[in-house]
C-alpha cells in the first residue's frame, strides 16, 4: 500500500470521525445551558464604556 492510499483511507475514516466529533462538541459547548449570559456579556462588551457620539456645534465628531 502506498502512502497516498493510506492517507486517503485515514482521512476518509478516522479524521472525518474526529472532525465531526469536534464540531458536535463545539456546538454543544456553545449552546450549553447557562451560557446565554456569558455570550450576551461578550457581545455587549464593546459598548461597555461608550458614552455616545460627542457633539461640537452642529457636527458630529467620531
């Protein structure tokens, strides 16, 4: 058996199985019970210290 056939068999079976299990584990981890507040806090963290746009006269300064 040459190296190409061996790697092709490996990729078609065990590597595919391990990637599917990794994907399912990632999905379960992201949607686990109780993680909603953590995700919401991470999503809103960029707005935590924002005061809003500063107004000088009639133009908005960014």
